[in-house]
């Protein structure tokens, strides 16, 4: 179990990453041992340490999960101002990235609550043609179980963080 403090930090990092980069990355391995990284913009971390993502365009990820359900999900806050401020100060005020080591579950239909959550996330861009093409048919999700996590670090700029 992840401590409540760490879980809140992880949630904040994912929110910042998805706001600044519009996605997090899921790394899986195919049947011949080759790694594949899939960008996913619809990862949701709940307060009770459960999590899921909408799985619509993930052909390789879906194929890889047949052989091995383990994956690494990485979220990085790439906000330019956050990085510039941290570089000027010579330290980060808080963690800026995290890797979650997870086991990804089977594809299942999304609940109405999950559909509302993705609609809320995509709402600012729903008026665009691209948004309508990309995000209008999100119907299925995969839950994932978090086994452990690791902060992404630059030790010289983060010695004060636990």
C-alpha cells in the first residue's frame, strides 16, 4: 500500500503531467522482448488508490498484454515555467515525475462515472474537430493495480526531498 502522502503526490504529478504534456507513457514488452511505449492521455488515479485508463487506440499495448500484463507507467511534469523556475533556483520544490509499476487488467466497458470523468477532462477542447475525431468514442477502460512506484529524480536538485 502506498502512503496517503505519496499517493497525493503521485496524483498531483499525474495531473501536472497530463496538463503539461497531455499524456503519460505506458511501457510494455512484446512477445519477442522488444519494448513499446504508448502515450495515454486518459489515465485516472482515484482517491482510494485505484486507477484506470481508456483503451481505444492501443493496438500494440493490447497485443503485448496478452503475453505479459506488467507495465511501467511514467508521468512527467513538462511545464516550461516549472522547469525554468526550478533550474534558476537550483532545486525542485517537489517531485516532478513518477514511475508506477503496475499490472494491467482486462478490457471492460466504462461505467457512466468513468465516461463523465473523460468528458470532463476533454471538455475544454470538445468544440474542435480533432477532439470530436479522437475523444468521441471512448467506451472501454482497463483498470490497473499498482505494485510499487519510484520517483524520477535529479539527485543534486532533490536532496531535500524524501
